[in-house]
C-alpha cells in the first residue's frame, strides 16, 4: 500500500515537472511574439508621413531654386550652397542612423521582414547621399521664395558684374549665368534677359532693381551704373 502511494506521488511530481518544462518555452514564445499588426501599420504610416514631408520639402525647394532662386542674390548668413560638402558629410551618417533605427523598430514589430541585400545597401547609400546634397539647394530655394514673398521694391542698388558666361542657345534652364557682387558678397545668378544694354564684361558696374528683403535681393532689372 505504502509502495503504491509513493509511486503515485512520484508520477504526480514527474508530470508536474514535465508541465513546468513544457510551460517555459511557451512563455518564452509569448515573450517574443510579434506586436499586433495594427501597431506595425501605424509605424509604417508614421515613416511614410515623415518621408513624404521630407520629399515635399526637397522637391519644393529644388523647384524654387531653379525658379526665383536662379535670380536671387542671397544675403550673408543664408548662403546655404556653400555648405554642400559639410552637409553631405554630416547629414548622410545622420540619415543612415535614422533609417537604421526605423528599420530596427519595424523589425521588432514585424520579425518576418525581408533581409537587406547588398544591392539594397548600395541603393540606400546613393539615395541618402542625394538627399543630403539636396538639402542646401532646397534651403536656398525656400529662402529665395521667402525673400520674394516679403521683399519690397527697391532700385538703384550698386553692384559689380564679376564674371559672365557665354550665352548658350541649347542650355536647359538658364541660358546665361554670371557672378554679381552686391555689398561685398557674391552670388552666381541667371542673367539671361537682364543684360539688355549692359556691356557684358568683367568688373562692369551695375545698378540693380528688384525685391529686397533681409534674405537678399531678387533681381528684376540690371542697368549700367550711370544710366
């Protein structure tokens, strides 16, 4: 009788230990279970909103840069184009870090994400470098738009034509560019259609008219100094 009771107790203990051993992997599986799909969807939407906003900022700024920005003499402190190389060197690693953190978060939400290939890494590196290089130009374009929006008409601004390119009939966009010095600082702008009656030679003194603001001058007319 005593032997049967001890045998029963041993079986209960054995089954209990088996159950506990079986429960531990189940708990671990529950601990690493992916988060609900709704959270992954919300994360995807946040990333999409941020990416769309950045893309709109870049494209809008680049369009403005070839629009009003092409004839904008920027004031000191807003010459973003001069920071192209530092922007690429600083922004590219930052964008890489942000993309890495976003992907790691996405991977936690969805462990079944496809692995990144070497081709994907190359494409992302190229895209991030282009984005980083486009930031200064986009900032320049938005600055030119702000100068045009808040500027006031002004005439008789002294300037010097530092250099000028030969006009081209096949060039896309601006057909002739030149470097203009205003108030001791220089800007390379589109001068096509603005130089009627102006001798096209270096060191030519000019009088500029346009929309002036704290951001710079949107040139609308060029005249030889003395006219």
